[in-house]
C-alpha cells in the first residue's frame, strides 16, 4: 500500500508551489483554455459550457485556468457539484497545480469544502475571506443566505458547475439565480462530458442556462452555449484516449420470464433492478464464476479493471471470488453503515482503496456506480459491465472509465466487457457499442430507434394485453376500439431526479383518445398551481394527490379509450415541479403502424377464408419470420398477439358483439342536461365539451375571458376553468344555464368553502 496518500482537508490555505507545473496540458486542453481566455477577455459576464469527453481532463483544465484567471487576480470562485467525491477531487486539483507560475501575484489562497459529509465543513463555517468555496448543491441551496456576507461587495464571481448536465434541476437554477441577483458580473462555467440528455427537453433547459457560445472569436446565442468542445474520435486519434474494443460474454441466466409490470416499469423508468431480482443476480454462482474466470483467463490483456455491479451484496460477493482466485481486488460503495451487509464503509476507506488501485496494489476495483463520474483512475484498461443499464448517460460514463490513452499515461486499447443475460427482449438495455456512432463519438440516441421505442411501448401495453387475456375484467369497450387507435401516436419522454436522488426516466404514451386532453393539460401547467411554480423541487404527497385529482376533473373527465393513467399525470407534475418546464412530445411517425395493425391481418384471414391450419401457418410466419421482429417487440408475448387477432376476427364474423350504439338510449336529453358536467362527460363527452366551450363563449369579452368570481379579464383559456354550480331547486336548471367561468384563484377559494 502506498504511503503517499494524503486525505484532502475540509479547508486550508494553499501557498504557491515553487517552479513550473510538470504536467503539460494536451493540445485540446490548451485550446479549451484559449477559448476561455477569449470569452473572458471580451465579456464581463457569460454563461457557457466546456465539453470534454470522459478522460479529457475537465477538472484539470478548469482548475488550472481558474488559478491563473481568477485566484491570481483576487476573484472568488464558487464551485458546485452534486457528490462528495467530486468536491474533494476539485479541491485536490487546485492544491496540486497551484504552482508559482500560475499564481505569481498572490502569497496564498484559502479553500473550503462544504457538504453533508462528516469530514467536510458546513455552510455556517463560510468566512468572507474564503477565496474558493467548493460546495454540494444541496447544502448551499437550503442555506443560500449564508452566501450573503461572502458575496458582499463582490463585482465579479466565477461560478462553476461540475457535471453540468445536472444543472437543469431547480436547485441548481435557484443557486445560479441567487448569485446573479447579488453579483453584477457572474461568469458561469459548466463542465461536462455529457452535455445532452436523451430527451430534447433537457437540451432546451440547458440552452436557457448556458446561453453563450463562441464562434470565430465572437459570442453567439441560440442553441446550447458551448465555448469549447472536442470529440471523442479526435482524442482517440491523438492517443489521448484509447480505442474501445467490445467483448460480449453470454451467461446462461434468464431473468425476463416472470417479470411483472411493476418490475418492468421500475427498470425502464428509473434504471433500478427490484431488490429480489438484484439479490437473485448477485447470488448467481455460475454468473459470478463466469465473471471472475473470464478475467483470470485474460488477466494479461485486461490489466487493471473496474467492475460495475448490481448491488452492494454483488460487489462484496465478487470481490471475495476475485481474491479467492488469487486476484487482488477491493470494493468501493457509497458511504454505508450496516445496510444488511454487516459492514461499515466510510468515504475515507473508499479513498484508501482507490489510492491502492492507483498504485497497482489492487488489480480489480469493484463498485456500485460510485466510479461513474469525475474520479481520476489512470491505467484502467478494462471495464466489466456486470450490471445492465437502460441509461445511455450511465453507459457512456461506465465505458469512459477505461478510455485513457497512451499519451495520457493509459493504454492504446480499452476493453469493454459485457456480461449478457437473457431478458427475452422485454427491456431496452443499452448495448455499449451502440453509444458510438460512425465517427467514434458518443451519441445520445443510439441506432435502433424503432426497436427501443417499440420496447418502451410494449412495456406500457403489457397491462392492457394481460387484462384482455385474463378475462377477469370486462374489456369489451377497449377491444371495440379500432386496433390502430390503440397504438400510441407518440409519447412525452422526460427525466428528473427523484426523491432518492436517482435519475428517473419516464414515458407517457398518448393515444387518439387522450391527445387533446394532454395538450390542454400541458397548456395549463404554468398556471395550474402556485405550488408547481414554487422553489420546492419535491412537493408533499398530499399536494400532489390534490393536483392529480384537479387534473382529472379539469382535463381528463369523460370516457377515454384507451384511458389515461393517473400515474402518468403524477410524473408529469413531478417533472414540472422540478424543472419548471413542460416535457417534450415525440411522435411515433417512424414506426410502420401498418405492420402492427392486427385488424389488417385479421381482414386477410377473413377475406381469404383461411382454414385453421392455414391461419396458424400464416400467423406463425408473421411472428417468427419478421426481419425486424416488429410484432414481437410490440406484443412481447405470442399469446397477446394471437388474442388480438382473434378479437379482430370476431369483429368481422360477429359485429354485434362489439356494437355499443344502443348503450345510451336510457339517457335522454332531459336526463343528461341535469347531470353534473363531470358526470355528463362520462355519458356524453361530446355534449359536455360543447357546453364547456359554450360557457367560454359566453364569458368572452374584449381582451379575453371574464372571471365570474372576481370580474378580472384573462387573455387565455388556460388561466380559467368551467365550474358547475348545483341548482338549489334540485336540478331545476339545465347544466347549460348553470355553468360559469372562474379563474384559478376564485375556484380555489370556492373549493376551500
């Protein structure tokens, strides 16, 4: 074990180191610094990103430049990150590279690390004389006023956001806004290897924060503002990064057979394996032995290796097997205290193990996602992907751990070793080699867009297909809908950080039946509730439940087949509460719906009067011989596919089975007109919508619509809603006579009463 490991203190004075920094920046790092020089000399404030691939030296580049351009000139720095390890890495970089040639005009500077970790300081420790604050965003966002004395009388400040793709969250934006309100000239630098999430909505949010890019030495605005960016292929060609070599090993394990809807949703949306499934994978002796044996067989080629596992139990089990096989291994995990494993792991212990790995005292470092961002691990030649992921961002980060090239003290080839289980195509796992496109650069939308989309739709449809097959509930009205209308038109796709601090991906499928309701919902989101526009990212369950119920009455009343799902509305509300933006809508125009429309398949069988054997052969050929497996991807199970064909055949042979035209005979016009508007929508949604629109017409005045409560005029419908007052004489008035338009404030007061 190396004796050179020194723990980074929470705060301290740093004096200039005599001489010149022996580490010379690479060409791309010099180019990045030159670009930052250009924007800094020309503009007193700016908001821009520096984008360097994983392994490209973001922290070194930024800290070296800031030593020279901020600290040496007496300017303060506020450095934000979301993880303790990133904070310590930043502090260590400032200490390590504080050479006198970089800071010739000062005798020292004082840094302070602030987070919730026991080894770090608190916001109450901030002193006006601190030159650089390196702070976790959660610690400071809760105590922003603690910055007031530190910022007092400052005319210029450098604000750095590490891993800046996270900065679209409301807490980051709150901090940025707070600082800008108190300092005239804020120079915002975002550092990232992953500037764009898979959802375009995230790009839009980043563009609102990072507004300034550089082109030909001039500031440009428009898309996401990037002062400097270099591609992965370019750094591989320069041997700064290594060339990836993908090695798949197939296990004999099957995990997709009995996965229920909840498990599938948890995996697809939050990239979290259910605990029972994670335990099953962690406890698989054949799978774990395969992982260790493949390393042992190729130890000379694979060299120093990082292993990504599914759980803490998995990390401990694999570490033991590696050591039993004579391979020196350690595991690192987020700081835990006896989480069912009988062990306690501290941040200091993690650092000790990481340092041993750096010094080659450890050959294999096993972890649970803790080594995905910002940790400098030279000489890593291989990553073992012993866990699958649906996240392109996470896959990019895991692969990036092995990409340090020869020029940067690494290797010419990086081995990306995957252990692939059988999931029966139920989950859209990211294949590591698909995160590279033809140019060798990381991509956010890997090839196979149709396949991934169909897997997402399939997961959303499982509940529907299963309920039809089970016959435990009456699904005849759903079955009666033309099948092509049961194929989603598109989806709202978005990501937010959930209450557990995990990136949560979600997709809301939209159909012909729900399209208009969702459009109205999205239009009204900005004015739906003051709670959604507050500074809180996470609203109490009671508030969320009330909002979901409000949306049900206001936008989703009436019969919708296929129906909307309250869970979808809840997640959209959670996203809006955190981001302050509506999610983007993505159409499914790239999917050939004709190939999915089982009504057309049934029509061919019916028109040709196929015998049972001919029908079976035809359906089997469609299921088994499809080049792109579009039917299998969409239906998941052959049973579901065959059942849907049978239903469409029944519609053709016995159309009366699905004829509901006589259902509403008992509801004559007089009866319907005395229902509440909500109840009317269940019986006759078209009439309910006509009455709602009629109420808006009556409320129309010059300049907009007049609230019947306060008399104020609002420019757009989205600020108001229709209210139905129950008649005192028990239905003596029709609904049409008894509707009024109320603004959100008046309606809230009325509801409180």
